[in-house]
């Protein structure tokens, strides 16, 4: 009887999910942003690494309330160990609801877990920014991946995400609605 109880207890403990791991429910293999971005390429936009300004940003809305669990970006090789600042601004209140400093891979998109909980409310306009002011002596280190063409036609929508515009500015630009910067957002 004691052996049966021990087996049941061990079986229950080993099957319990680890709720302390914030990435357990975070799957960055696909996202609404990734599909939206790819759809703009299929529709004739170019997938480029360009535009040397310190801030690359896009404005978006969600049709369902979500919690951000990861943010994806790709660094430039010349500043591969230099953190980027990621900010998310609530455009209704103009409050910055998240600021975090993250290092990303220079060989492909990599993902960082936010240092604080970020809840995004359905129907609210937000702006996500990638900021790089530590580019050394080469402004070219501020370029980033983006989908662009001579005629961008915002908004772009896929799933619950709608991107309503973009801006490239600070120490260059501004370029309004020039492209969609590849800043991926993964939800729980």
C-alpha cells in the first residue's frame, strides 16, 4: 500500500507543469506578426536590412487582449554584444508601459523575455520601438530588417494584429510609413 501511494505521489509531482517558467507557454515558432510580415513580402514588398536611424518603430492594435511573453529582433554584427532598448508605448495615454534592454543575435532573429509583465488591451493603439543609440562610430550599425516598397499601404492585418503605421527617426529621418520593421511580438 505504501509503494502504491509513493508511486501515485511521484506520478502526480512529475506531471505537474512548471508554472514558474515564463517560457512554458511561449512559442516563438510562429506568430501573427511573422505571418503578417511574410504576407507583405509575398504581396511584393522587399525584405531588406536598411534604414540607418536610431529608432525603428511600428504602431499596432490587437483585437484580443494578450500578454507579451517574448520580443524578437536581430542585431547588427558590428554591435552584436550591445543591448537594444525595446519600448512599448500606450498611444491613448502616451505612457511607456515597457522599457527593457536586450541583446539579440546578429545571425538571425532571437527572442528576449521582458523583465516585467506586459498586458496589451484589445482595441488600444500601441507603438513598439527598437532603439539603438550605442552604435559606435558607424551609423550603419543602426540599420535593421524591414519589409518595404515605394508604396506602403497601411494598415496590414493578420490574425489579431493590425499594424497601422511605422516611423524611422532620431539621428536621421524621419521616414513615416516607410516600411514594417521586423520586431516580433510573441503572446502567451
